[in-house]
């Protein structure tokens, strides 16, 4: 462990003797470490994360959001007398000065969570039961924080799921083509242009008051739910950086994007990408089992559409980042963002081919 990491660890209310530390996880944005400490002979692990200031411009507001929703979720779990709460909601470890974060000598913001033992995340869904559990867990998270008092949460990334704004940013990047990359992805840009009308559908419904604003996770990848090793149930939602005001459909749409295809998000062979109806059915059943009590008819009616829209949006974001020089998402190869983009658009096509059947399934399950 280097001196700078040691200084960070010592700034939190973490007790015991240091044992080990290593990088952890597969996230694109923040730098994450798992560290172990011996506390009276018991090995206790913690997650330490350095927040990416280039992505999150106001880490203080971000940490205020996370502190508020984690406290709220734990209070609701306690009221319901749910056992094993320390594994069912993230627990922030306070800094020595009482704040929920630390600023290091270089000006970077760090946070610390108690590590959730006996559970793991999955980058690729393995079965329908996992899909059900992931959707149920995200729906339950929305339910737990629905009554949060104290005013509206901060928008830590303004217009994060504003699909019109995302489209216009891509258009600007294509028009500027500052790196001369457009010629390599002109087909992908045309794919988006032909679907421009989709980006306003949910925004227009929200503007009319048909879709209510809710507290949402806004990054509902399946690897943001911890699955218990023994029971195989979804026990805890993690990665709360983008928890803020949003639409419930944004959350469900990203579940469809990440859980219904057998291919990885950056699969170069798009022939492996397809929307699997049994997985979609499991997501709908799981989500409605926990969120169905507060969703309105319009939200339920657009569950299938949300999968298509959010998949398109994420593809737009990958394509934009490629045109701008790979400045947002971490990349492991020169064409990484292109592969990611093409995978999303292949899934959009697969959803379009099955959308009518998806809508019928939602109607049946909602009844």
C-alpha cells in the first residue's frame, strides 16, 4: 500500500490492523479498492472509491445524495424489521470529521463502504432467476426511497437520461468531427438519425405530467445488484453515484439493456446480440413484484419501449464518446467505444423485431 492510500484509509473511521488492499470491480468511471483490516482477530473488508471528478463535477452534492438515500433505505428496512440490514443496504463509513467522504491531498474525493460479504455481482446474466432478482431489487430500492423527505435530490449529472440532450450532443460531435472519426461510424450515425423521434417520447409524457418524477438509480446494470451466494436472491443495490430525480422507466429500460442479451456490453461479434424474451419476462415479473404497487398505468405501458429507448441512448453515448476522443468511458482498445455502440444498436434492432410481443407480455403480467 502506498503512502497516499494509507493516508486515505486513516482518514475514515476504520479500525484494526491493515492486512491487504487490491483494485476491485469492473466499473468504467471511479477507481475502486477493497481493503482488509484485522479487528480483534476478525477480518473485515471495506470498499474505498476515488470519485472521478471529470465525470462528477460536484462530488459533495453526489455524496449528500448517497448519504440521504442510504439512511432512508436503512430506516425503512429497520421499520419493517428486515434482518441482516448491513447486507441489504450500503453502509457509508464516516470520515474522522463526521462527513461521509474525505478529500485527499490532491483534491480528490473518496468514500468508504462496509464490504458486503457472501454476495457478488455478475457482468452477464446467467439465468432467468437472476434477472427476476435484479429487477425485484431495483424496484425495491425505488420503493424504499420513494418517501424521502428533505427536498429534491441534487442532479449530480444534469440531463443524465435526457435523451433529446444526448441526441443533440451526438449531432454536435458528428458535425464537428474534430478527430476525423465520423467516416468510420457513419452507418451508426445514420442508424440514430432514423430513430430521432424516439428520443422525445418519454420526455413529452413527463412534460404533460403523465409520467411522474421519482427517485431513481439511473444506472441499473445487472452488476449493480449484489446476489447472495447461498440464496441467489438480490440483496443490495450498489453504485449509487447517479441516484437522483428521474423516471422509473429509465431504470427499467437499462435493466432490459443489460439483462436480456447473452452478449457482453462490448461484444465485437454483434451476431451474438439478441433480446431474449424469457429474460424480459423475468425482468417484468421481478420489477412488478416490488414496484407494481406505485407505478401508474403509463409507466407500465411503456416498459417495453423503455428498453428500446435506453439501449439507443447508451449507444448514442458510446458513439459520442468515440467521436470526441474517448474522454468519458474507460477504454481498453482503440475501437472499444465503437464495439460498445454497435452492440447497443444490435440490441435495439432485436427489441424492435419483438416489441409487439413484449407489449402483449407486459399487459398480461400486469393484469
